[in-house]
C-alpha cells in the first residue's frame, strides 16, 4: 500500500511538473471500508436497521433466557431429587446445556423455514428482477444456524448455572 501510494504521489507530481495539472497533487488512497463510506454505498438507514436487528436479537435472547430459567426453576424439585440421589452438578449442568442446545437447533431450523417462506413471498411480490438478489445460499444458512445455536447456548448458561445451585436438602424438605 505504501509503495502504491508513493507511485501515485510521484505520478501526480510528474503530471504537475509537465503542466498537465495546474493544482497541487492530492493523492488519497482509501481502504474498502473508507471507500464505501466515501461513495455512500451503505446508507445510514442500513446501519440503523442493523442496530435495530441486533437489539431485537438481544431482546429475544433475554426472553429465551427468562423462559429457560422459569422452566428450570419449575423443575427445581426434580433436580433436587436427582442431586440427592447422587447426580453431580456437572451432570445437571450437561443436561440443562444439552436442552438449551436442542432449543437452539430447533429455533435455527424454524428460523430457516420462516426465512425460506419470507424469501418466497418476496420473490412473488417483487417479480423475476429480484430473484438474483433474494436467495439464501449454504454459507448464509450455516451462519444462521451457528449464530442461533451459539446465542441460545450463551442465553442458557445462566439458567443452567442456576440449576446446578439447587440445594437437594431444601427440595426434599419441601416435599
């Protein structure tokens, strides 16, 4: 990049020296991100939509965390009995984390089905011109599934940790 910038600077200086340019050379070399901003390729609305979509993902994950926590706390008596019978915290942790993983996989598959339906509706509404732009390839699907699974597992860590903190004696006493 430095050599190319030096080449451009030398070229502009030579062109000014031979009289082609009558203004001082102004060489500016941008990286891809700077060029996109300079040419206004990505609008501010797109940035706002990205922020809104990640905020929506965060709200959904907090809701999922609350639902998983409520489900685990409702099963606190069962977990306490299992712990009293000899199940270790690691076993309870693994079981709850696997449940979160299954929820993530089901959510990812449901999301892919809804996305496919949405793209089909979009193609039907916009016609054949938009078919090139509205498609879902394998890489997009893998990224979607991976984000859904990782996000659900991260959201399930706190409820899983709470499940390992259930005191067996308290649960047996309450029954």
